[in-house]
C-alpha cells in the first residue's frame, strides 16, 4: 500500500526546477549501445549481442538487465540507450522521463510475451475452480469483478450464472497490484485505476528477486483457487484450475495459447517494448537505431524463439514496428 501511495504522489508532482534548467543527460555513445531491462530477457539479449556484434564489429553492446521496474530509470538517467520492458511503460514512468527531457520516450514492440512462462511477460489468464460452470468472461466482466467503479460484479449471478450460483459471492485472486503483472492487468482492464475491490481481493506478492518468485506466487494462487469453488483469479494459467476463454473488444472468445498470444489477438497478451530517447521526428542515434532495427529482423526474431519462451512478433506487427522506426 505504501508503494501505491508513493507512486500516486509522484504522479502529482510538478516539474522540478533542476529538470527544467539543467541540460538532460546524453544518450548515444560512439561505437556502443547500452541495454537495460527485464531480467527474463537475458538469454535472448545474450544471443542477440553475439549475433549483432558479429555482424557489426565496430559496435559494442553493453548489457545490464536488472528488471523492467528500473529500466525506465536507466533510460532517463542515460545509463542505457534502450530500455527493454516486458510490458508498456506506466504513466509515472513516462512522466518521470518527461520531467527531465520534455518529450516522451519512443517505444516500439520488439517481441511477443510468452504464453505462460513466469518472468517472461506471460499472458494473463482468467481462471476459476473446475466446478464453476462459467463458459467465458469478457474484459468488461473482469473490470466489473475486480474494479470498484460504477459497474460492479459482486456475485456470480452478476456474471451470468443462475441457480445455486446466482447469489454466491465472487472471491478474487490476483498478483500484487504493483507487481509487473498487477500493473499490466490494471492498465489493460481498469485503465490504470487503483480502485479495486480490495475487501474481497487476495493479492499474491511477487518480489523482484529471486527470479523464481513469480512462479512460486503463481502456483500459490492457483492452488488456493483450486480449493475455492467461488474463486475468480487473474494470473498465469496452469493445470490446477479451469482457464476461461477471454472475450475482447472484437467479441471473440480466446484462450491464451501460442496462436492467440503470438498473433496479438489474445486480449491480455503482452509484448516486450523497446523504449529509447529521441524527440518525435528527429533521428535516433545511429548505434541505437542499428540495434533497434536488428531486433526486428527475421534473424533476431528466430534467435529469440530458440533462446527462450518469448514469441516472435507476427509479420504484420514486425512490419508496423519497423515502419515506426523509420
């Protein structure tokens, strides 16, 4: 709760005097490109580094993958040139960068997240007890259940069940709201709001280290859900529970699998975003641009697929990302 309050306070702070009077730190060094970001990408980045340096011997790639939560801080402190984040940057992260540079960081998708691998931008699944007869759920249904807005779903009848289920209260399970998965869920389903159904919500803490912490939290949540017929969870899918097809804006119900997540059609699939510092309509530093373009090549996408559970971008998404780079 203290961290949520701190982030809310930071979002309301005015631009500081030093940020408006001192020149911002400089990005882009001759013959170098510096990467920071999510630790789950380390196998991919190591393989990318070898391939890129082989093809571009005049450019050295420096790597410091300490986590998504500090990647944007590395970018606005100019200790990296590319911040690889396993989600879209949050509003406070963007604002912190803007306070220093007076322009927004530029971001482009470079990989799809995994289907269900902890630590590697997994898609989020809507889950219930195996005895629950609910056939599917919409994004609006999730918002009504987990949120504290005007439209609220407090019983299973509110989500369309009848008979003995109609008046049964919904028990909620979710990752910690300020974890990477929690922030992604709130951004995708609740428009970033902190107004959640806290009295009925059980959060599962995901410490930033060790790396296996996310897996352990996900297993603990699924085990609790498997014991609670009235439970509704959001998290990483597993065999202990029933995963619900999720209905997005197009009205199509999809399960999180390689086809839907890889194509970008599953509503709660993630992408790895590469943020870099360059004002709109201005050239990106040559070494930085070279590595950004490399990540979007078929070769680099194939390397990522061999090195990890991250999914390559679809052909259309990769083309769109390349066009955004210019």
